[in-house]
């Protein structure tokens, strides 16, 4: 398993992966510095994330390999279907999974997403349009949604 730490406009990200694919992209808060060398297996992921943050990429084409339960993987697959610049609610996601009663389980799986940004869990908001929890912090969720917003305005939230 290889790893790299990159600087982004909203903090440091640690990427982990192997030839099997990218298995995690997580924000880190510790006082580490960005990596000076990017392992070959992570070069595409780093490049695509840099393009995303530069406003030059709206979709990712990476081999990913998140580790989770079958249900978590179903939720993460559903997250991948949310288009750039769009949002959905936890309730809509639960209905998409076939049962509105799984809303809490879907929200929990969303919060355990190991591949931030690329599996866009930040695009899930409350049914009333409010920002709700985000493992990377609500300030980052707000930034990501504004970054992806098709309308340029002062602030969405």
C-alpha cells in the first residue's frame, strides 16, 4: 500500500492505494507536510484531484477499491452517480437504495466513505436543503459545494 499527502485549497489530503486501485482519500489535520514524491500508483489520482481543484475536471476516471460492507459499497456506488454541481438528500438516497427506512444506515455509510471528493459524499444534504454532517468538516463541505455550483454567487450557505 502506497500513500501520498497533497495540499489542496481546503487542507491536506492523504491518498492511499495500490495496483488494485485507490482505497482512501481522507482529510488530515495533523502537522504533516505534503509529500515530495508521488508513488506511481497514485499519480493519476493526484493529477485528477489537482485538476478538480483547479476547476478543470468535473468527473474522475480512476480505478477505486474502497473497503466496506456490501451495504456501504452500494451506498458509495450510489454516491458516484450524483452529478457534479448537483445534490441529493439522505432520504432520496435511501429511496434509491429501495427502502426509505434505511435512511440512518445510508447516512452512516455515507459518513464512512473512505474516498472523499472522488466518491462525492459532500453532495448529500438534508431534505430541507441544509448542510448536514461531513467527516471532513462542514466548512469543507460548503467549499466543495460552492466550488461545484454552476451559479457564481456570494455564498450558497
